[in-house]
């Protein structure tokens, strides 16, 4: 039985479009648009392409929400690039949490808050850099975070 080239849903060989995500299937002839099908309850990701999902995972301070949604969705379950960006975005958020909850209080006791501002600016800069890389569909591995992301993907 063939599967959808986009979401992995089982399809019949004669199907031109996937019944779940609406993606055109390889070898399908040009024809009318697929009939509108109701989305599966709770999915909500049918209108988001892989590039957009990858970019959303790196938004500073809130990208972790998109990363968790992407990792939990069936739509991107087999898309290794999107899952890599989601895991790497989560690890980048963890670094920001460590900086905010551990480093900032330690530095405030010593009255060196400008060092924390530099660390936070660097984390925001890395997030923006990764959004640009994801927009160009490049799977750039950050030091430490990229390796952790690959390990997380293989354990999944």
C-alpha cells in the first residue's frame, strides 16, 4: 500500500491527492484541485509548510511552543529536517532558561548585569541566525545543540 509523500498517510495508488493533508502525490496527473476535506480534530497544521514550521521553532522566548506542537504532530512525524529544527529550537530555549534562571541571578549578586545582557543578546542573535538558515532550508548544526538534536531524533 503506498503512502502520502508529504504526511505518510496511507493512500490508494490511484489517488492524485492525499485525503489527510491534500498534497499532490507523485505520478499524479494534472487535474482539478482536491475536494476539501475536514481536517482531523486537533491537528491544525494542514496549512503550515515545513519551512514555516522550522522557522517558528526558533522564535525567541516562544519558539518552544511551536517546537512541541511540531514534534507532537502527525504531519511532521517523518520530516527529519523539521524535527531537527524543532529539537534544536527546544535546546536553544533550554539554554535561554539556564541563562535567565541561573546565570542572571548569579551575576546580579556580583552586580555584573551587563554580562547577562550580552549573553541574552547572543542567544537572540543565534535564534535569528537559525531562523534565516531554516528559511533557506539549511540544516545548520549549532555546536552542542545540533548534536543533541540529532541524538534526540534517533531516540524518537
